[in-house]
């Protein structure tokens, strides 16, 4: 079968996952790259051996290129919508990064275009591809836990404490939408829907910002090391500081359509934590604990205390995860394109619901009240 010829727009950190997944798939090949930054385009174009005529600084040119069959959108959040809509209108399948857009209004626009065009797509809520999360979903949805009562979810990272680093776009509302909430919380909010199958009815949120200004990016010159990793050389000392206008942490509670009560602890100030996630799920007949990167290994694991394992003894044990739950994000995208999708990856409808939940949390944090969320779009 002919390989899917992939073009990737935005060649920063997450593009490594999209490109890596493309290079290891038997179903696809990387043929084109795009970045508005010419240095980044050169470094990444050289690294992956992309010919000059398949390197673009304008995403419209990559989308229009007849040698490109499908497209990854790995740009910052403020350009997700415009690029996604252009790709959807072209009819070329789209894998677009999360959070889907800056807010619910943008998400609605993207959703309408997806409905009109019917273009194949996936929103990259990456933790849907963790085998432990998929197995948890299977056990929950096959009734092993009985009625779900609670989910206690944590997603903790530590890099907020790195206050000497140049201010990333993730600290500027106009580019990112929300801070820790959109960056980490969007994954957590999606994962609870994915694992339990329940929808959000209403949410309440408390936001905080510990570090209110950071060294402006304009103090630095961006360079690359020999491995193609970005580094920043300081030009101005002491650096000019810039305001941070988004949340460093977001703590939320939610009521779900299945009657369960959910809490979330989301922060960039979890000292020592790399990419730590832990979701404890309690039902009337059993409980599960999904965790990721607990010991800094980036491994996903599942503990169970349920009838078929050890429910009688009230013990939690790590359970082996059957091979059928193991998968890969980009391979799942290629399966969608080849008509072999398993229905598990997030769609634009899922991304839209997710953005409505993000909006509800922002409104709640600003106004100190519970905010309702539409349970379907
Ligand atoms: N799924 C996940 O787990 C996960 C993890 C990390 C990041 N992300 C998401 O991926 C996206 C990118 O994050 P990142 O960490 O790679 O950012 P990054 O800053 O490292 O890279 C973004 C790149 O996009 C380029 N860019 C900006 N505007 C562009 C445009 N109009 N056209 C072409 N290129 C453009 C920038 O020059 C930069 O090279 C974000 O939405 C982020 O939330 C998702």
C-alpha cells in the first residue's frame, strides 16, 4: 500500500512525537516540514533530510503541496484554529495538538468546519494512547467497578519553579489561552471522560499564579545544540522582566453525568515531578489507580482492587496490562486515514467539549461559582 506522505507544521518540542511516530510507522513517511522560524526550519529540515523544496515557512504552501497527503499541526495554541480550519477545508487528514484552541468560541468554529467538510482528523490527547488508561477504560466500561463514585486526578510538573528560564509562550494568555489548566488540565479533563465515559455537568475551579513575572524572551538569542535541541543565549543581563497573565496551578471539582464527583490537582509547581499523573477511580464494586511517571520512568501503570483480581482482600496490586491495549498515537492517526481506526482517539467534538470545560473553569475561577457545561455538542 502507498505510504501516507506527512507534512508537519510547527517544529518545536512536540513535533518530535509526530515525526518520531511517522518515521517508525510502516504506513507513513515524512515528506514536508514547516516553521515560521527559518533557523528552526533549517535545523529540522537538515536533521530529517527534507529537500529544500519541501521546507516551508508559510503553512498555506505546505497544505497546498500536492505531494503532501496528511498534516500534523504542532504549533502554539493561538494558531491551532486557523491552521486546522485551512487543513480541514483542504480535505487532507489532520492531527492537531491540544488544547484544541484558545477558547470555546474558537473551538465551535473549528467544530462547524469539521462537520461541514467531514475531513478525517484526530486531536492529540496523548494519554488516551497509554495502555494503562485504555485498560482502565475497558475495566470501567465493562462494569468491573460498578457505579463510579469518585475520580481523584493529579497532573503535576515542576518547571514553573525554573524562574531563570526565558518566559515561554505558555505564560502569555494571548498565545496559550490558559496556563497549567490548558497545558496539563486539558489532558486530565479529557482522560476522565475517556476512562469513565461520563460527561461533565458543572465545574468549580481555583487558579493561582505564584511567579508573576519572568525574563522576557527578547533577552535571549535562540540557538541549537549539535542534537538539534534549542538553547537560549542571554543577550541582556540583568534580563528585562515580563508579566505572566495565566495560572500556574488549577484545582477543580466536577459533577459528572454518572453521578460521580471528581477532583483535579493541576500544577507546574510539583517539585521533583517530571510528567506525573495519578488518577484514583473509586466505584461501588472496586477501584483502580492509573499512574504515569511515578518514579521518573515515564511508565504508565495500573493498580486494581476489584472482584476479578483482589476485591475481597481490599488490596491494591499492579496488574499486567494485556497487549491488546498497547498502541501508538501516530499509528492510530494513520489507522484512521486507512479506515482502520478503533474509535478511541479524540475527535474535534471531544476537543470542543474539552474547551467548553476549560472556559467553565476560567469563568468559575474568576467569579467564584459553579459553572454548567453542555454535556454534548
Ligand atoms: N500532546 C501532548 O502531550 C503535548 C505535549 C507538548 C506540547 N503539546 C502541544 O503542542 C503544541 C506545540 O507545543 P511545543 O511544546 O512543541 O511548542 P514549541 O514552542 O516548542 O514549538 C512550536 C513551533 O511552532 C512554530 N510556529 C509558531 N507559529 C507558527 C506558524 N504560524 N506556522 C508554522 N510554525 C509556527 C514555532 O516557531 C515553533 O518552532 C502546543 O499546542 C502544545 O500544547 C502537546
